[in-house]
C-alpha cells in the first residue's frame, strides 16, 4: 500500500494546498489517488509526536505501507 502524508504547522492551516500536488504526482506515476491511504497532521514539525505520523510509522514498521509520498517546501527530495 502507498501512503500520502500531509502536514501543516497549526490547526488554523489546511493541508488542501498539498493534496493537489500529491494527486498530480500520483497520477503522473500511474497511481490512482483513491487507492492510497492519506495521513494528515496539523501539528508542528518540531516534534515526532503527531497522531497521523504515529499511525503512519506504525503501518510502515508493520509492513502495511511500502511507499510514503510527502511534500516539503524546503526539501528538494520531496515533491
């Protein structure tokens, strides 16, 4: 299974701006966006204790998730 992780820094922000970018990448790589599992956090990136990120990590370590797609405005290694 493929997972998509979106994160914003506060509850006032929305992950909606990241989702279209991720969907375009998925479709461009022949992946149906409805076939992936989405994980969304509205927490600071300064901590790894984020609910969706914790669920994502557990799924990766359990072998349920094989690929993670994420965006980052500061990293060239992400979308």
